C-alpha cells in the first residue's frame, strides 16, 4: 500500500462522485409525472422504464460494489470455489424467465408495489404477507451495510481518513459524507436516481474490467504466469491447486443453486423489475442480462491476478482495490475506485427504497394506518428509506466487517424461504396460506440455528453458510436445506389443512391477470381496496 493519500486517484474519484451526485438530484426532473405523491412514482419510477433503463437498473442492482470486491476476493482466498457466483448467475436467468413476467403482469394489473402485496392478494393472508415483508427487510439491511463496506475499502486503499489511531470521526468522515449524499438524492428523486446513475456505474465497470483483463496480464507476464502463481499458492496452502477438492463439490453446487433461487426473492430485485413499463421489457431483459455473467467471470479472474501481483492484505476485501492501486496509473486507479464506489451507491439506494416500500405497504398500511393516503404512504416510505440507511451505517461503523458479511450470508438463507409463497403462488393456488406460513417458519428457524452452529477460525458462531446436509452426510448450503424442509412442510400441511377443510383466504387475482400486459383492457384500473389510491 502506498504511503499517504493517493491525491490523483482521490481527485478522479471525487470528480465522478460529484458527477453522479448532480445526476442523482437532477433525476427528480427526469420523466417527471403529473402526480409525484405516490409509491408508483417515487418507489417504482412511475413503472415507466424501457428495456435499456431496466437492464442497467437491474445490472446496477444485482452486480454491486460488494460483488466487485467480494467475488475476486473469494477467488483470492479460496481458489476456484469462489467462482460459484458465475454458474449461479447463469442458472438464475432461465428461472426468472418463467416467473418474472407473470409477477409483473399481476402486479401491474392490481397495483402491487411489493412481493408482499402479491402474497396478500393471492392468499388473502396479512400474516403471510407480513412474514414475507419482515424477511425481506431483515435480509436487505446487511446487504446495504456491505455496500458501505465496499466504499470504505476503496477509501482505505486511497489513504483517506487516516490510520487506525485517527479520531473515529475524522476516519469515518468520508463515509459519512458519501452516506449523506446518497440519503439526500434518494429521498429527493426516488428510484429515478439509481436508474440514471446506473448508466455511469455500469459503463465504468465494463471499462475497468476490459482494461484490467488486458493490461494487468501483460504486466504480469501473461495468464500462464498468473495461473501458475495462483496454483502454487493454493497447493502450498493445502487447498489442492486451482480445482476445488472433491469434498467441496456439494458445497459448490448447492451454494450455486440456492443462490440462484434466492437472488430474485430480494426486494430490490423485484423493485427494479416492477419499474418496467411492459411485460415484454422483462422478457427481453432475462435474455440480455447474462451479459453481466460474462463480466462476472472476467471479474473473478482478478483474484488470481492479485496473487500473481504479490498483493498482501490482512483483510481480503482490500485485495482488489489494492491490486488496482499497485498495477494501474494513479489516474486510472481513480476510475476503478469510482466504479466500485458508484457501484455501491446504486444498489444501496434501490435496496433502501425496496425495504421502505415493504414497511410502508405491508406493515404501516396493513396494520397501523389502513386508510393512509398516497401522499402519506410516500412520505412514510421516504422517511423509512432514511432510517434503513442510518441503520446500515451504524452497523458498519460499530461492528466488525466480518459480522456484516456473515449477516449477509444469513440474509440469503432467510430470503430463500419466501420462494414457495411467491413463486409457488404465481403458478398455483393449491398451497394453503397457513401451510406456507408453517413452512416459512420452519425454514427460518432451521436456517438460523444451523448457521449459528457454524464456526470459523475467527469466530464461534455464524462462521459460514454451509453445514452437513441431514440424511446425506455431505456438506451443503444451509439455505437450500432449509428451503427443502420448507417445501416439504408446506406440502404436508396443505394436505392436512385441506383434509380438515381449514378456512382458506380469498384470492383477488384471476388467471388472465398473470399474462396481462400494459395497455390490455382493465390493466391498472381494477385495483383492490387495499391498494386503491396508491397508484397513479
């Protein structure tokens, strides 16, 4: 690490940061609607985004600063096992092609803003809707915190904030400023801000990766030298070289599959999806989003490059920022740091909006103030989005970064337990609402307690997300095991409850709602009482 502050890199970073800040505030005037006081406008961008805006928004949403830092950091530390993120993003797109258009159609028809809105309407159960909402909020909070960790990693490498002995306020001041700016333009512009900034973020990331994948190997003597250095390191560490040991193959496969099932259960993924203006936009995006998987594969190779470049860090999250500072000219290192920093701002904004929408629609409106006006809904959502970001900031500033990472892993286990209610509900009404609630509860309890029992060299609890699969004996992803238990319990309880004629909730949707498109007769006009008045 270079001594002192890297002034050139910091100057370039500040330039791009100021540019996207201006864009964030100007976004409030972009496609301004006649009625700005509704969650459709503030929280979903008026449901008006076309193919390219949606593609950049989803890309900015899913491929975050944490992805930029953590995926190659995992490869740097663990070898090819860190590549699990590549197959899971390949698996996810055929999966979402089958259900996202259906979710968009029924949500557009009934004015649903969140997944919990759909679950409540489909199963007639506020309890199940509340469970999905609380799970979404809990899973999103540490995810936002990790975006701030990504910004902090870049600031540390640039030498901003002083050393460990520096006063805490001075040390964290740059992060506090970044947080304040993010909070301000998200409050002002809603989803339009990250949608506009995503163009800059993704363009910078593509440029940085394209340069890195060509420039760094040239400086290091080619990919043969890079792979040889990485193989030597893993062999010396007893990790078996570049290829994961056979014992880790179940972990790799279950983690990839479970992560693929969970990715579009996150509220921010759905928020970006529902902002699209038509069903066809969603279908097109599921076919072109795999371009990001290509980028992710190239990004993961940076972990091998960091080894070959002799990068030595005590915190693996600093490996890639440090590689950029060591290998790039200062001015281009600033561009790379800006890509990571802006890559944190976009998803953090979307995540905070998504969590706020869940609270507003499925806790505040359903249980606290059922007669809330659209203006009141929007005001509450704006305030909650600020509180969510404050909570994430406090989390980052007061806890060890490893804790934030482990809670994010736990969030992935939790959010996967909403899959049966959401995706199952999109295709069938057979599941009983109480059975889904019972399956969700068991999945949450098993996943949490199983993760609590996982130790690592640095901590006694929540040390990872993999554990022995009951009945199989192989080590696998806890979230997928919990999901299987969830589904089994949901099926068994549904048979039992239907045998006893347990009261079922009313389904306010109809079969044709799941294939409706914008402009079809009745779309956006047949709103249920729970959502009437909350759409434009």
